[in-house]
């Protein structure tokens, strides 16, 4: 029995390995977390920021009387009582876990923004020589960022006839 290479099978089916599924020059598919990293990190940062505030305020002003948990909030924070009360004694866990999760989400957002800025700096060069010199970094950044950035890199490569 004769085995065919993966490349010949891909050519028969119209797939092009290493360049995407639909043809040469098409970007590779990305997973959900890569495609929506900016949106997810922003949303999760807001959620964990809110939970951090609730957890810290609740942990500071919690009072236990008998078997009942109450929150003795100052008048300026009394509007938050209805938000904090459902968590009960879980505010201690929220006060610990939410800031950690917030830091992780903020780092994820910062990392995304710094990679986009770095790629934009590389892409703004009018010099073909500088573009080719930085091509490894450019292709790596296009690979770890959402698909639209890989399309930009492919367009720039066509512009420089690479």
C-alpha cells in the first residue's frame, strides 16, 4: 500500500498547509480567546473591578450578630448594601479572588495593547529593508493577534512583493 504525503492530500482537497484553510495567502483560523481577546479582557476587567470593590467594602464592613450577617456601611456607601448583602460571608473570598483575577485581566489587556502597538510600529515603515529585517517579529505578532492583523501583514507583504 502506498502512502501519500499530507501535502498531496491537501492539494487534492484544496487545502493549503501552513497558509490557512481556504487557499494561499489566507490567514490561519484562530481560537475564540485569541479573536476576542480585547473584548474579553476589557469586559472581565470591568466585572472583576466591580467584584473587587464589592468584596473589599463587604469585608471591611461585615458584622455578625448571632447567626445573622449584616453590613454596617457608612451613609456614603449605603447604596451598595443591596449589592453586597446577597454575598454574605462570601465577601471574604471575593475580596481575595477578585483582585487577583483583576490583575490577570489587566495584564492580559496590557499585553494585547502592547503587541498591537509593536506590530503597528513595524508595519508603519516605508522601507522594504526594515520590513524584511523585522519580518520574523511581524509574523509572530500577526500569529498571536486576531486574524485581522494577519490580513494587514499579508497586504503589506503584497505591497513589498514578498
